[in-house]
């Protein structure tokens, strides 16, 4: 439950940050606007799309070192389908339908050594 609250707060931040800071770089593609936001060091922070001023389509978020940390889909401004969250110790999958969490599961990353 603690993880779900953290993930929800993180996504709320992403939504607000993406909509308030779309001036980093945007490109119009038919009825979609591709938005790219960058970290202060120039690395890509987020890439996603807007349609009718709402997040729509794939959203990717990266850490300051360029590692993918979040990937998911928006449908008319609402989280939809499977979202994946990575950190140093685990991978979390959250399944959404119209911003509502339907299910979630997580895996701890293991390093396998071979001879």
C-alpha cells in the first residue's frame, strides 16, 4: 500500500510537471504534440504526447543519468493499461483503467552470477 501511495504521488507530480513545463521542446505531429522535457544537465527527463491539451499516448520518464524509470500510456489524460516503474531494487507493474488502479505487482531485481 505504501508503494501505491508513492507511485500515485509520483504520477501526480509527472502530470503537473508535464503540463506546466511543456516549453522545453514540443513538436506537432498531426493532432498530437510531442513534448520533451530535459534535466538541468541536458539529459532527457520525460517524453510524451498531448492531444487537445491532455496527455495522450506513451509517456517515458528518465532519471538524471538517462535510465528509463517509468513507462506507461495515457488515454485522453487518464492513465490506461500497464505502467512500469524501475528503481535500483525493484520493478513495479501497475495496471490502470481510466486512472484507477486495477492491480499491481512488483519484482526484486536479482543479479545472477555465472562461471
